[in-house]
């Protein structure tokens, strides 16, 4: 299984048009950091937010931030990524020393 490809395809599912906003996937290919950024309006004001921040470190997916009702962890599990390779850092799960 190509974990990077599965991660990218899964993250694409969090992009697109939403309620008063649009979400975009951004990727720093050097550091393997992914973000899903939402840009929109709320009560007449412009708002932006990083809904998801995810790092790929070796064979581990580290979820640093997830502000979605449909959490990325569940989506990755459904896509076939083993739970042992996913760290929900935003929920307080410990990181390996190399991360």
C-alpha cells in the first residue's frame, strides 16, 4: 500500500465548496506537511482556518490538528491505513522521538 497516495486521496475528500467557504489542500513536499485551509465568510467577515494539519514521518501519519466532524483518523482507517501507523497528536497521543 502506498501510504502517501492514500493519505493524499483521503485529504482531497476534505476539500471543495462548503457552507460559506472553500477548503484547499496544501502540501510542503520537502517536509511532507499537509494542510487543509478553509477560506470564507462568517457574519460578513472574511475568515480563514487550518482545519487539518498532518505530517508524514517515515511510515507514520501524525495528525497535528483536526477540526472536522468527520475526523481524518476514521477516514484513514476506512481507507486501509493500520491504526498503529496513525498518531492523533491533537488528542494527546505520544509522538516517537524522531517526530
